[in-house]
C-alpha cells in the first residue's frame, strides 16, 4: 500500500499539540484592522485551539502528525 500524503496547505497552517488537539492562527488579522474594534484585534493575537469538528477534518489532511 502506498504512503498517504500530507496536504501542504494544512502543514503550513496548523500544528498539533502534545495531547492531539489542533492549533491554528486566529482568523481576521490579515488586513482591514482599522475598521475592527480594538478588542477584536487584541483577542485575535496568537493562536487558538480548533473546535473538535474542525480538528477532525484537519487530522485527515495530516495523517502522520497524530
């Protein structure tokens, strides 16, 4: 059976934690910060853990990173 392939886009955007959850950058911080509230911009710094439904999809894209 051939090796499964990892999606290149997924490995650039997501990381796995030691407990198996998926870390990702917070959405909405690429541009257009002038129209967003200061609270939104401050809360969107750093990374966040994905919801279980989304993490299930990402784990399919990264078969060797579980």
